[in-house]
């Protein structure tokens, strides 16, 4: 018999059995999440399904800051957290590949060669050897073994389905890390620039208070001011200097934080001071509803839900018998020179059927576990969607309120500055006590700090909205440098 005949029979049996296969367990259907039809803060929206592959824009470029653009590029290239997330994607891809390999027959070549001796006192006496005489013999074998689990009930296909879904979930998790990293870089940078502006305000106030202290000192020497006035002026100056030192400490911490986010050693990283001249981008009216779909954390939860659904089928398949086909072809000979001759060929066909009879309820418990795991992930998925709506609503409300707050704060700054100038002029004219000047200066300083806080909050809340929407509201392609190959494939 030709050697390829057993393999043909093996393949024919496998194909015939495979044609009769059916996957047990529920087929996955994305759940319909009950959610509001409209955002309270932004007009009509409609609920849509997660779609994290929709293109996101280079949203940080809308702030028109080249330093921020450079920091984002460096973080994308060098962040250890992002590299770790990419490595997890590669692991998930490899696991999916390993699982998918079980859909195909396994071929193994197990070559062997032995020389062995046989006892003369053996119970079985071959006809070709002298009775009760020991002898030695060779055995050379070159068999090719084939095994294949016929996936009659879809157990392996459900395993592949689950592994593929987990791989897609790992891709979504990568984009969650990416979006979080980009948002953290932007927010830390904005805090740094706000701190730079705070340092500027404090330095200007230090200079004003130093000049005021000098005026009080001159008036004291002229008998027009008391020691109490000078002590108050010195205290106000020292207090402002202490605030400036605290702001300098905060700046160093923010710079080091940016160094870590961009994957750089702190001693090799610097960001020069610059004015806080960043303006939040205008949010367009009528944002399209598919923006919320792009949230990668929602997509990750949905893909993990699909994996859990497939695991129910895997658990249910254990109720049914498993069928494994085996085949072997090759050569066997006692002489190496005759090993590859036609007469030395060997072959075998067979199969196994395994059916659990009594498992003390183990299979049923495993099905219950799989269903409970699905319910858990369904609740997680629903919670992620609701969290997305809550975060968008909060950010939009925050921006609306902060816009009105900024207008009030601008009026406060203008009037506090005017009051300080008037109080200082009246003091020099001897019409008021020094305490009124110091109080006016304190109010003016606090008003400027509050205005800076509002502006900083507007930028931070804008970033929070961008993250809540899954990466801005523009439809330009995502950046691709340093992206692992499976991410591009998955997209």
C-alpha cells in the first residue's frame, strides 16, 4: 500500500466529521445598553455601539503649542508603560495563534534507532533464532504521526473565538494606556505652564512688596511710619517669597513627572519657563454621537464580554464526547541500508472517543462559572458605558461653568488691581494706614491666583472631555510611530 493512502483516509475522515460539526453554546450578540438618548449639556446624542477603530485626531495639536507636541511625540516613542502595553498585545496575539493551531492536524516526526540484546531465557522463542540462545538486533524507525481532534461540538472553535476576542481586548487596552498617557502629558504640561505663570505673578508681587517695604522704611526714617508698619511690610514680603519657593518646588516636581511620562531620566530632562499663553480649543456644537464609541475602555470591556460568551460554549462542550483521529506512516527496518525500501513501510490508522460518564457535577459547575463570568463582564461593560456618559456630562458642565467663572474672575482682577493702586497712592499721601495697602495687595494677589486657577481648570477639564470622548472630536488618523505590528493589523 502506498504510504500516502493512510493519510488520505485520515484526511477524508477528518473532513467528513468536520462537516457535521456544530458549535454548542450561545452565539455572541452585542448587548443593547439602555442609556440616555441625549446629553443634558450638549444637545441630542444617540447611543451607539463601541467602535474604537474610528480614527482619532492629533488632538493635542489644537492647543498650538510646539513644546506640547514634542512631549507627546517623545512619550509615544519612549514611554515604558506604553511599551509594556504593546508587549501585552504581542502576548495575546501569540496566545490566539497557539489556540488557532488546534484547528489543524498535528504532525510529528519521531525518528529512532536502537540496537538491543535479547535474553536466551526468553519465554517466546522466534523461529529464526536458535532456541535458548541470546542474540542482538537492530531497529530503525522513521514514522510520521498525525493526530487531530475533530471539533464536532465546536469546543476548539469557541476557544479560538475567545482567544481572538481577548487579543482584540488587549489592543483596546493598549489604546486606553495610550490615551491616558497622552492626557497625562497634556495635563501635567498645562499645570507646569500655570505654575510658571504663578511664579511670574509672585515675582512681580515680591518686587512690588520690596518697593513698598523700601517706601515704608524711608517714611520710618523720616518719622512718618512706625516700626509696626515696617514689620508688617517685611512680613508681607517674606510671606510672598515663601509662596514663590513653594511654587518653585511644585515646578520641579512637575518637570520630573513629565520626564517619567516621556521615558526620560529626570537629570536629562528640562522644560524652560514660558508664559501661560495656551487657549482651550473651541468645542464644536452638535458633536457627532459616534465619538463616545471610540473609548477604548468600552471596546475592551465589550471584547472581554465576547470572550466570556465563547467560554460558555467551551464549558458546555465538555458534556459531549471528544473524538481524536490518529494516523502513522513511515519505515522500519533492522538494517539501516534497507530502511527506505518499499518493503520497510509501515502504517496505522485509529481513533479515540472520550465520553465523561460521572464527574460529580464538575461540568455543570463549570458551565455555571462561565455564565456567571459572562454576567460579571456584562455588568462591567454596562458600567463603562454609563461612566462614559457621566464623564462627558461632567466635563461639559465644568467647561460651561468655568467659562462664566472666568468672566467674573476677570472683573475681580481688574478691580483688585485698581484698588491696590488707589490704596498705595492714598498711603503715600498719608491718607490711609499701611494695613489698607497690604490688604489691597493681598486681595489683588489672590484674585490673580484665582484667575490663573480658573484658566488652568479650563484646560484640564478640556483634556478630561477629550479623554471621555475617546480622543478628541476630529477625524484625522491616529499617530502610528512605534506602534506594534499587531495593532496596525487589528485596525
